């Protein structure tokens, strides 16, 4: 796992939704500072936040942890 890739993926998906760090933080019941720390790779989201992020962004937790969308073959390898 690469914290930077994970953070970049979260930031990319957030931007694709057109929401700010503060708006994402409100949806996940955390602070915008926490979102910033995740997006810069300083920290990883905890398991409960990963589940909420995956539902919000319509991606799998494996994709978040790999830092990219996965093809079916890549998904099998990541699992």
C-alpha cells in the first residue's frame, strides 16, 4: 500500500464529485483537516471511513487501497 497513491485517489474521486474537503468531511463525520491528512498520505482512513468512502465514490475498498480503479484481473490479484 502506498499512502500517497491512496490519498491522491481519494482527492481525485472527491474532485470528480465536485465537493470540497469540508463537504466530504461532513459526510464522513470527520474534520476537513482529517481529509487533508488522508489526501496528502499522512494517514490512512480507518476501516469504517473506507467503507463510507467506497459507497460514496462507488468504488471498492480494494480500489481505494490500490489507489486506482481496477480491471477484473487486477481486482482478483488485489483481493
